């Protein structure tokens, strides 16, 4: 097995790195830090995306007929990894695009995918509900058919992008009498549809604001209310009452990509880079064997994250059946991220607890803010406990219970 990139792939990486060096100015970096996401960006960043699009680097692996390049998933990974390191998202991770590609109608693909590539369309994820916790299948938001329409009533929690997204990727119950994993459907709904109300939920990262490189540093999420929201039946993604399977497939595919992998390993890179250039007073961390041994362990674990991601992408590229692999990544990577955060806190001691704005903080308090956000990694995009159950059943063939 050859773990190295091809010459062409290495050339692509160098080309992307040169582009970033030439085009991503300090002003653009400042704007990226201010706005923080692709869908909610400023004028300078919008110009940067236009240049990236002109290079053919957005939606590389998406079909050409929907605005993509029809290229390799590995090429997309390489490009996505380089841009993700500066906070620019080009790969479509977390966008819902894989589910639309797999289950959408031709009309839905032609409408949504080009708009997602251009940045004109973005999605908030409408899955979690107040009473449900990690039990997504227990959702109560109702979609009732009324002729050629559906009428939706209910509430969603932690719809983080809802205050700037153009659409919500909504999971709702369409058959209340069916078993809870059945009778669910998914809808693609414009956020300006009458009856939708978004209310902010300010996070622990709000005051003080988390620095740009913080993992799970969003200062705001939302609760979203649906009151007699009327939408056409054509807004349904996939077949009626099959939303659980469409959603699970989409989440599984959405977990594959460089930006997801970097969520878990960027903490490793940040602390290793910091220890190379800095010390705690007269104490040089790299002179302590217990610290260097731990950093080496974390780095190796991070490379496991990378190889698991590349394995999944290779499987998708070859058209192989993709079942438990995304769930396995969702177990290893978040747990690794939590271990890293805890280790960094132990290495830095009290200095590692100083938040942004505090005197004597380290790197604007990024390590302290990472610690506050670490718990999210085991819950976001599917809890680790649920993922372990999926690996047991789908990967190992173990029975329920």
C-alpha cells in the first residue's frame, strides 16, 4: 500500500499553498476572523472565493452538470485541507450536499448544488429538539400533508447557522403512528418562509469572544420555531417517511473530509507549534521528556485520524459500500480531540486557563477556549455513544442489546 500522494497531487498542494501566500492578505485574514464562516463573509473574502472558484477548486468532486469539476475526492481533500487551515471552507463538509446528491430529485440537484458552490445557498441543520437530546429518532416536529403541501409545526434546538443560512435542512415526523425510526421525512426549506422564527442562544464562548482558531468557538447558536409553516411537497428530500435513512446516510458522508479531520487535530498542531517558539517563563516545555512524549503520542493519534479519513474518501472514490467507517471516524477523532485538550491544559497549567482578553493569556486564550468547547466534539453531528453502537452493529455484526 502506498500512503504517499502522487506527483500530480503534491503539485496541486504546492499550487494551493502558493495561491494562499499570494492572495490571502492580512486584511483578508482579519475579515475571515471577524466573519468566521464561508456563508457569512465580508467583501474581501467574497472576492477571494471568486478567485478560488476561477481556479476550479470549489466542489472539485461534485458532478460537472451541477457546477462542480467532476474530479477526485483526494484532490478535493488536498485543497480543502490547505484552505481549512486559514478558516476558508471549500469542500462542502456539513453542507448537506452529499444527501442531496444521493437522494435529491434532478430539479433539487440543479437548484441547490450550484448555489452551494457559489455560496449563494447555505443550510442550517434542523435535527435536534429540546426534549430529545441525543435521541434524534424521538423528534416531535410534525409535517402534516395538506393537498400538495406540508404544514410544519415544532421547535428545533442548536440550529447554529439559522440566523444567516438561506435554508434549513429539516427532519420532521410525517407519520406519528410509525415506529420512531420510521415515519420521518427531510425537507429543504427557505429560511424566509412565513412562520419561521429564529431566537439566539448565546454560548459559553460569547463573553469573552473565543479567538478565531478555537475549535467549537461559536458565540451563538439558535432555537428555531416553526408555526404553521406551509411548504410544497417538492421540498421533500428523498421518499416520504424515509428521512431517517436519508439523514443517516448524509451525516455519514458529511463526516468525510479535511475540515472534519482538522477539527480534531488542529489542537495538536497548535500546541506543538507553540512549544517550538515559546516557554512558560523559564520553563521550556520541550525540555521536559514527559511533555515531548505526550506530544508525540498525540501527533501519532492525529495521524490515525488522517488515515481513517483518507480510507473513507478512497472507499467513496472507488464506489465501495460505505457503512460504519464514518461512524468510526466520529468516535476516534472527537475522543482524540478531548484527550488533546486535557493534555494541553495539564502542560500549560494555570496559564492555559486564561481566556481571551486576560492578562498573560497564551495565544489569545485559544487553549482555554478549546477546553470550554471540548465537550461539544463528542455530541455534535452524532454522539460518540450512538456511533459506537453503529460500529458494533454495522461493522462487527453484533446484535442489538
